[in-house]
């Protein structure tokens, strides 16, 4: 049953990918534990990129529309998905959301997954890349304890670095563990709150958008 | 399928409950997001109670044994459950773990669930009470966004209060939202790290252990 479910999801994910590829639209699936700061990171990322790029957001939440309201405040196209208790987004939910977005107008699409470091990693949505967000207050043991999401991800944003002086988070250890799980990971040390490290993250995103825009469709 | 699975789980949970009730053993299911500080809270709680109570711990983790090793350092009986990718403990896993513990020697049993604010809330394990742990760095919007766990819980430990000065966490708002979700919630503001608020939490646990010890079995 679980395998069938994942296979069916894979198929719809491939269709979603074809849809965003046809528009040369870079799509990022943001995954983290609850409260790692995905929405704040998105707000600040949008503020940093919106003069150069046209951005859309699919907001996944279990019940509320709070995050979608925050993101709509940034003046970008937002579609809300409520999973009604579901612990992750799946490709079918994203397929519906894609229909509600002006895809041909967009350069960059973020999908903010449900706050959960376990289940979302198993469900591809049709994204180009998964990006994991890890806040320093969660502790530097989290990569080893929840490896799948970090294995699936292309990049990790280590967020809330402004709180480093008040935590036991061992940045070097965390980076080493992340690299041992996934040697190609791009790692960004960021404080979405005070802006530290946001520039490198935004430059990386712009480079990927550019790359996808240049890609020759097959 | 999901309903059948939950029903089958309920049945085993009732059997587990009968096992711990027969020993008048108070059993607490600790649930939180990854990194909210469940293990540190447990370490400090054990340190505060072990002169008065005999404590056992069932440690749920996806892959590692790191938390069980930390808890074993406290000199109490620990059994590790690895879910091998599973996003929550279920009653069957706990049934097996119960067989490995000297239940008749214990007064208080903690079950530390997998770090996940969504899925564990749906799976009763046979515990007397669920206790949710929420760290202030996760943000005060989390109760509204993940209501089920707070509805199911008997108490909430708001942890990492030592970081309150460095976050936007609105303690009054969080408490109001928690009470609106579940009016009977006991709420403890705690810093497991520096010990603030730990006494009230330990007193509450001791009172429940005493109450269960006095209970007349039916």
C-alpha cells in the first residue's frame, strides 16, 4: 500500500515537473521541522529577489492560512494548500495548485511544505530541488537523526544563526555531518531575521533560475 | 486503510494501557517537533525525580540511538525503539518495548516519541497522558498551526524560555491559543537548560504518580 501510494505520487510528480519545465520555471520544495523559519526565510528571500525575478509560492499548511497571508503581504502570487491533517504535501495537491498560478509569468516557484522533518522527504512534488531548513536551536544532532531529508536535498539553509551565541549548536559538527550524509550539499548559514548570509543564498537561487531559463527543453 | 490501521493501533494501545495500569505505572507520551528539547527535558526531569521515583524510558528514534545513550547516562532503565524511517511510534512498538522493562520496579515511564508535531498525535500508545513540548524558538503560531497534538495533550511544556529575550515568541498569545484549543491544558514554562520552571513540572508529575499509585484497579 505505502509503495503503491509512493509510485502513484511519483507519476504525478513527473507530470508536475513537465509542467514547470515547459515554462522553464525553477521550482524549490522547502522542507523543515515546524518553526525552523521557512516562512520568514521566504519573506526575506522574496524581498531580496522580487526586483529581479517574478516569484510564486505554494503554501502548504495543515489547517491555517497564516503563512499564505504573510507571504501575500510580499506582493507575490500565492496559492494555499490545506492538507486537513495530512503531514506532508503530495504531488496531486501541487498539481491542483499549479493550475491556479500564472506559471508563464513566473521565474521562480517556492513550495513551502508542511512543517515536518520526516514525511515530506518521501514525496516528490515535481520540484527541481528540495532545500532543507535547519534552525540552530534544533541542535546539531538533527542531520544524523533525520537523514533522509538531507540526503534528498540539494541545499541546506542553517537558519537563526543570530541565536548561535545562546545555543550549544556546533556549526562545524553539523556541517561535517551534513556533508557525510550528502557530499554535494550546498550549505548556507543564514539569519533570515537579521539578514546575515541572505545574499549568498539569493545569488545561488538567481544562478539556478538563470540556468533553468537557458536550458534547452527536450 | 488508514482508519483500519488506527483501529488496530487503538486495540494494542488498550492492551498496553492494561499492562501499565496493572502495575499502577504512570506513563507519559512526550511529543514535540524535532529539536524542541524533549531529551534535555527528560535528562533534567530524571535528575530532579530519581531520588524519589523509579523511572523508565522508552526512546523512539528513526535511526540513531543517540537519545537512548544520553538517557542511559542518567542511570535509569531505557529501551530504544528505532522506527527505521517511520514518522511516529505505534502501540505495537511500545508493546514490545514494555516487555523489555522491569515494569513492576517502576513508578513513572516516559515514552519519548519521534520528533514530529503531526503524526504521533494520531497514535495512542497506551499512555495515561500525552505531554507536548513546544520550544519558544518555534514561534507562538505553532499551537494554531498544529492543533491536534495540543488537543490530545494533558499538558504542554513551553521549553527554552532562556531564549525568550532573543525571539519574537509571544508567551501570552501562545498560552491564550493553547487554552482556546484545549481549556484543561496544564502549561509549564520551563528552561530545561538552566532549570527555570522545572520544579513545578516535577511536582505535577509526582502528584500524578501518587494519584495513580493510589488508584483502585477495576
